[in-house]
C-alpha cells in the first residue's frame, strides 16, 4: 500500500512543503502506511478552481525534489475550460513532471489527453467511478424501503463491473479512484478479480472525505450576486469557497443511536422536504447532538469518515486486493 | 425540433401524439428485478411506481401503440419512436446480466427505437447482446463539452447524446458548432436538478427523506482562515438572505410543489423561451421530464412546447423569436416567476422587453473589497 498526500491548490501545497511531518500529524491514522510516495495536486469538482500552470509545475517540482510521483487531478469542464485544462497538462508534460498521471472526471478530458499525450497515464476519477455516496444511507432501514433490506449494490461501484473495467482499458485507463461511502463498500466493490489480477484495476482510496454530490450551480459563488446571475453556472468565479466552509446539520437523528430516525405522524413519515429550513447561526456542540453533519465547500457536498467508520474504511482498503494506494486529504479536497 | 415526451402506458399514447408528441420515452422496473434486488436498487433514475413499466408485456403493448402497428390499439395512426430508459449510474455484474436478459426479451418481442443508457460498461454489454439496438447516452453520462460528445457518439457509438441540464445556450452552441453531425437532445420542461445529475451520488429520493438536494439543513457558515463561524450582523444577514434565496431556488427546481399556473401550465423548470435559439442551433430533440406525472400534466407540457415551437416555425428570425417568447410567457401566466428566473433552464434566453427583469439586486449587497 502506497501513501499519497493531496494538495488541492498552491496554498495547501506550500503548507505541505513547510510542514516537517507533511501535515500527517493531523491524520494520525495515516502513519501506519509508511512514507509518502506520491503527491496528488488539483481539484476534481470545479472548473473554476483550476490551478494556473505555474502552480501545477510547482507541485511537479516539489514531487521531484522529494522523489515522489505526481498525480494531477482534473475536473469536469465545459469547452472553454477544457482548453485551459489541456494547457496545464501540456505544461506538466513539458516540465517532465515525475511519473505523471492525470485523473479524469470528464469523458472529454479523457479523450483529449489520450489523443494529445498518449504517454500520460490516465486515471478514472471519483466522479466517474459511480457509487452510492448518499449520506442518508446509514440511517435508512427496511421501514423506508417497504420492508426490503438495504440493497447490496449500495456497497458497490462502477469499477466493480468487469465490462466497465474492460472498456476503460480499451481507452487507456489503467487506474481508478474511489471514496469509501458512509455505509462502507462490499468486498470486491472495486473489482472482484476472482484470482485474476490482470482483470482488476488498481485503485486509490481517498480518506477521510468523500464526495456526496457536485454540480456547476454553486450556492457559495452566488453570495452577493444579483438575481440574474444567482444560481446559474458562473461564467467566472473568484472562489469565495476557498475561505468558506458550510456545515450542514441533518434534520434527522442517527439510527444507530436508537433515536427516532425521522419525524413521524400517526405512523406515516413526513417527507423532510415539507419541513421549513431550520437555519441557525451556531450549531449545538457535536458531542451533545444526535444529528449527522456534512460539509459543503462551494458547489460540492462532502461527508467525513471518522471513528468506527474510518477504521472500517481502512480495514476494507487493506483487505481489498485492487486497492494499492491511500490518498490522505488533510483538508477538504477543494 | 422533435418533442420528446414521457409516457407511462399505451393508453397515454394517442392523447400525447395527437397533442404534438413526436417521440416517447418510458422506463422499466421489471417485477423480476424487484424480486431479486429489492425496492432500493433502481434500474433507472426512477423507483418502482407510476414512472416505470413492470413487465415485458407492458413494453410490448406500449411499443405497439407507439408504432401504430396493425395489431395495436392505434392501427393506422401516426407512428412515433419509443425509447426505454435504463440509465442507472452503474450496474453490478449481477444486475447487468439480469437487465440484459430483460432487454433482449423486449427486443425480441417488440424492439424499441433506442435504449437510454448511462453506464458505459453496460453500453458495451448491450451492444454485444443486441447489436442492432440503438443507444442514446443519458444525461447522467455528463456531456459538458464537445470532446465528451465526441467520445459518446464516436467512441461509444451512441446515436444521440443527451446534454447536461445546466449547459447554457452559448455552451450548447459551441458543442453544436464543433460536432454538427451528432444528434443532440436538451431539456425543455419540468424537474430540474440542483447538482449535475451524473455527479450526484445520492439515491435521488428516499421514502421519508425526500429528495436529497431539498433537505432543509441547518447551516453554519465558517471562515477557513480562523475556523470561526461568521459573526458580524451584516455578514450574517447576507448569508441568511442567500440561504433563503437558495431554498426558494430549490423550490423552483422541484416544480414549486407541483403547482400549476392560471392556464394550468406546470410551474416548474421551463425552457420555452430557449426554443427559438435551440431550433436555430439544429437541436434534434427537446425533452419534457416527468414519467411519473399525470397525463394531464404531460399533455399540458406537450401542448405548450408545440405552441411555442410552431409559432416560431423554421428559421423564423428575430421577430418570430420574440413573438414565440411572448407567447410562451403569456401561456405560462407567471410573469413574476419568469422575472425571478429561478425556473429557467435557459435564463439568458429571456428578453428584457418581454420580462420585467429586476434591475437592482434584492437583498443585502456584498461588501466592496478594499
């Protein structure tokens, strides 16, 4: 198992460079995987957070200095940002970034990189590796599913499909990225090779943050904007999300704590969407609170694995034959 | 531009087609799938219920009605193509094998005109099992740029690409200009998403919980540089306003509680004003969303799209476009909603001389940067 660290942008890259322990003191669970061998750089969730080429080259220089490989993460993009993304990839190739890989979350980026830089190794990103990352799943039971059990496919992923892996190989993709959702993944979720490793696809697992949902409409970017440009995909953005994190407190209680899962009226569930938005300026202390919490950075919702869930994710990663990397996200990956 | 309409059964075909539907799409949640994988695992983007057919026989009946075959209920009527949605984000090997059996049975009994698919691995399997079947790339595949469209159309051989819901007219124009030979489909009416549908990893909707993006969160805003919650009254007021507006926006995306306007037009997301530009771009098909909706809502939606499309005509020019948009706004009967723009699929398509666009931002202004 190889340990990797992720710096989404130049600021986090410099923090990493300046820290003697590579900030791994903030994630003590990562230390069992030994020394860092690879640097991940970039953001996979928003095209407006595309780093300039000089920042990507700075990441390549840091990686080369430390003897690491570099994995450059790209986002899903429109045509305008596809060109900019390709400029950064071209700059990294020209700078001979060490052992360069490019993570793609857009079929167009995949096609262009493959066509223009056939020597660059392609990696399927977390967005295109589809899985159920719904943070409500741990609090869902048969009472929500007409008496049915939670389906086992909620513990699977796209990479678990042999046909999908074969198709990826056809298009030059050699690796995949994965989250571990709150409900965990089943054995073989990223490819049950049945003892034939050549059929599998090497996978990197990102911990402890996982993506719930992402999109081009951004609430945080709409801050202070007039109605005509509010809640449409922004043409340009000065990234207020770089300094803003929203904590989302769920209006339901944790099922495993035995609390009532949802508001119930005469035996019938009231859809949560019928409730009013219960906005607060300060949430109760987490230790006194039975409601799950999630995080929003810009256009993307995340969950954080901690405690038993993090332990279970680590155990799963160690047992899964295709997982050969753990990527440490010291901060939210945006 | 063809009008693509959802359909839930053969009895809906005649009213929809006579109202103007040019193409139909349906979904299937087979009983055999339900028994094997349960209620929680969906074979397409809707769960068990009115949005989906349950058996191959039902698909056969629907296909006969759509194609107006001699042995069907619409013999001699206008034949329209029928597409079947099997667009779950991914399938396990076991699910894919089961679904392939069902689709092969459908194809043998009454071939539909295309399958709408997301999972590229499943596309490959389907092509292998039913080589002559046409495949459309679902919007869940996420085609945001012309290279992605090329990948889906050329490399994966999809005969149509359904574009992302959030592309604006300028971005669609870029794609159209770059890949003029690919059939493109866009969204026109009802049910928008807050997130990019292909990058939303939730279960869409869950009994008791509702739709994920409509969850009424309690929200705390923190600044990263010091980790402290925002505290100043002015800044708090600005965030309160934004959160309230965001809630209102989400309500619009969810069809404002399935409300209807004075002309009984659904008041949900709407792209009627974009029809002239989309027709000029040569977009092949415009989709009405809502397989689970009532027949009345589907009919009203088809009639509205047809009314605007026909009033613009082919290559009608600016005056015809303005007239078509004026009619769209009048038909919708919701000038305040049109002015807010939160329901617009193509917000820039609105014309200032037709819609009373707000000239000043409502709510607290953002502070000037020093």
